[in-house]
């Protein structure tokens, strides 16, 4: 058994995932023109997450360090761009 197998990779968290999800939820509360099917929402989140650097931590208590690298304002701008892209090229049927 490898020494690394005693650890759980699930303890590593990209805290920007939670930040993107929370900011996307706030954005969707204000914009009724966005399709909220699971495919569109997950496409938007994936586009945003692929456009910002990840920030992995072993705990989620503080997002301060992640905010120093990527501001909420930048994430909101990326959300707006992703929403427009998904509206233009939706993957749902």
C-alpha cells in the first residue's frame, strides 16, 4: 500500500468553486433571463471556473487568501461573460 493512500483527496477543496457557486446564485436571483436548467447552470459554473485560477485549501474556514488572488468583482464579470456565452450556445435540448 502506498503511503499516500492513507490520505483522503476529498479533503482538498478548491475554495473558488464555493465562491463561484454563491456568486452565481446571487446573480441568478437578479437575472430572470438566464435558463436555470442543470445543464446551463453547470456550463456557466464550469466556464467561470476554467477562466480563473484554482485556490486549493484543506479547509474552508476562510476565503481571504483566495480573495487576494481573485476578487468577487472579477468572478461576477466572468459570470456575466459565461451567461452570455451559454445563452448564445446552449447545450440543452
